């Protein structure tokens, strides 16, 4: 009798469970579940410095009200870093959660004709979210390689990492669609350009082909401040000044289409801007809007993109269910470092940029040492702001150590998606930090930094170790030989006491140097895309 009653109870329980599962998978409940997931927008500025944003720099000569609005309505992170101090490797890390130096790209960047850098089977933020029912779109600068076809019918295989100049692109057959671009790594929609504004091909790309075929020969685009775009193939509709407005229009069009759609699917928009990267091509309506000259005005125009996007979210009713993340791909280029150490005083050579900055009194990286490309903080510490209404505390400032590679693990946690083995080995879940929680231990216990020339640094807690002398990037001195110059074998900084990296304490802390050096080697030597735990 007892066994019979037990069997009946089990049957009833099983029926309830099955009914619950059926209810979960009905279309109505599926739509409700998808609607509960936020839309996600990632805005990646190009070469925007930590001090270019007014909410990060009280002495900034540039006002950025739209970005400041994100800080007021969301969270501002003060210790956020890019995985590299230059473009391509940061973009790879942001989308894949993996350091680019684990690929063929050990230093430098790609150009507009380099083969794809993201491996065909590698999970990206876009492919993860698309697999979870998101509509995925990329608008802007790709700069991660595409597989073009040459005029002779063969695939273009030469990589910029072995060259010193950007190519013109006359060898490519533009009637053949490219492969290996955004559509190959999880994006359903793409509109943008192949590389930076100073890289051919100078044409807009949509999905997997040029909107208009580029033509050769074309006159050089000598219409920019500070640097002239090199010669290369160009389509008739392409001008440097027109790129940012065109990208703005395409991003807003995507948001409008999602608002008008009857689908309950959430969306992911990756908006990779071309500004304020050189060439400085500020449009007329923004000239004189800053106190930092044409470059500052270009930052104001960049801020206007953010403002237009936020206004569109408000107008379409999408704002309350959309997570907006704003950051930059590396530190700013317009920064002057006053030499303070003996090495700097001995080798420092002022540049034209230094004279420009002295004229306007604006420090693009605020108090941080170095510029884009450098291993110092100015090369890789960047603005990082998140607004998620109802989830992220408004007006909060976080000092949590985060890195752009953390986007993959964080979106996986946000959507309840387990990462498969090997995916995002250098990505850590910072969702608790975005929610304003105070964790028992840091989400990320270390960060690895990388310079233009392949110089490494490792950060853990307050300590930052650079097993190299010099900037490893653009700033002088780029490299010093300790055997010839004397002094310590590397650099160690206490960033709590010395955030501007003015005092090298390498020789005073041999135990710290040893521990951090061992951890860096473990991370570098990790095989099989396994996440290293200290």
C-alpha cells in the first residue's frame, strides 16, 4: 500500500514537473524570458584617452556631456584596462575573451587587407549572444582582418605584421565578396570600414562587400589635420569627414528598426567608432566646441554620437531595457609626459604632439604616464562606463580592476550561458561589479598588459611589474639596455602610492618582482586556452 501511494505521488510530481517544463517552453513564456534579457550596446571609441572625458578629468579642456550622463545614470570604473595599448589586439580580446598575443599577432596591428585574426571556430561575444536569440549587429571599424581575393583569383595572405607601411589595395578584386569578417564570427549585420581612417580600402562595407566599388587611381585624401591619409583605393562616396556621421546614421537606423520590429528578441550592437583616431576630421558644426583645438573638437563630435544614441533609446522606449557600455580601445595619443626619472631626462625627446598639448593645456590621459602604444598606464587604462537602468546603481564609482576581455564571460553570466571549454580563457565575470555588489574577493585578481612592440606587464593588487626598461611603444625612451645604461633590470610600480608611475621600486622589492614574474610566465605558457588562477 505504501509503495502504491509512493508511486502515485511520484507520478503526480513528475506530471507537475513536465507541465512546468512545457509552460517554460511555450512561445508566450519564451518571449517573456527573452524580453527579460537586456539589449546590449558596446560603444568602443578609438584612441580616446582617460583624461579626454570630462567626468574622469576635472582639468579637461573638453566637455563630454553625453558620456558624463552615462556616469551620472550608471557606473564609472576608474581601473579599467585594454588588453593591449593598440587597436587590433584590443578588439580581438574584447570579442573573444582571449589575449591577442596567443595568436599570430605578437606585436603591431593589422591593416585593411590582412587575413582574419579571429579563428573560425572561436566563440565571440556576438556568436554567444546570437546563440541565445539575440539580433547581432556591428557598425563601424572592424580592423580584425578579412579574407580578400586578389586580382589573380588567389586569396590575399600577406599580413601587415611583417610590413612597415599600409597597402594601397590595387591588387584586390573588389567584385568578389570577402569572407572571415564580422558575419563569420556571429554578427548578422555589418556596416563599416575595414581598418582605421588612415588605411585603405577607403570605402564603406556592408555585410560582405563594398557598398560602392573602390577605384584606382585616386588623389590622396589630403583633407585632415595632423596626418594625411595615405594613397589607396577609394570609392566615389567616401570622404574622411563623412565617416562618423554615416556610422551614426547606421547605428541609429539599427536601433529604430529594432524598436519597430514585432520580434521580442533582444539585440547586441557593437558600435566601433573611428574617432578620435587620426586623421582628425572634425565636421564644421563641432569646430570650436572645445578648448583643446581641432582634436578636442573631434572628441566633442565623438561624444555627440553617444548623445544621439542615448536620445534614440529614450525616444523609442528602449532605454529601460538596454545595457550601454562605453569604453576606448587604448589610451589617448595627445598627452605630454613631463620627464621625472633619470632615464626619462636622459632620453626624452619632445614631439610635435607635445607642443600641441602645451599650446592648449589639455592632457588626454590626465595624470597617467605615457600614450597609446606604451606599456605605461596611459597606454591601456581607459574610460569604462556602464548604464543598465534598474540594475546598475546610478552615480556609482567603482575601483574594481576590470579588462575589456571580461565582456565574454560577463555576457555569458548575464544570459545564464555556460562557456564551453576553451572559450574566453582570459575573460572573467565582472557582472557582480556591474550590479554594484561588493564581492568577497576581486573578480579579476590580475591583468596582463601588452604594448605595441610586444612588451608585457602584469598587474596584481597595487603592484605592476614591467620586465623591460622603457615604454615599449611611442614614448621615449622606448627601450633601454640595463647592462649598458645601469639601473634595475625592469620596472615595478606601486600604483596605490604612485598612480603616475614616477618611481621605479624594482630593486627595493625583489620578492614582489619574483612572484609577479612567475605568475606572468604561467599565464604566458598556459596551453589549451585554460584560465590561469593565481
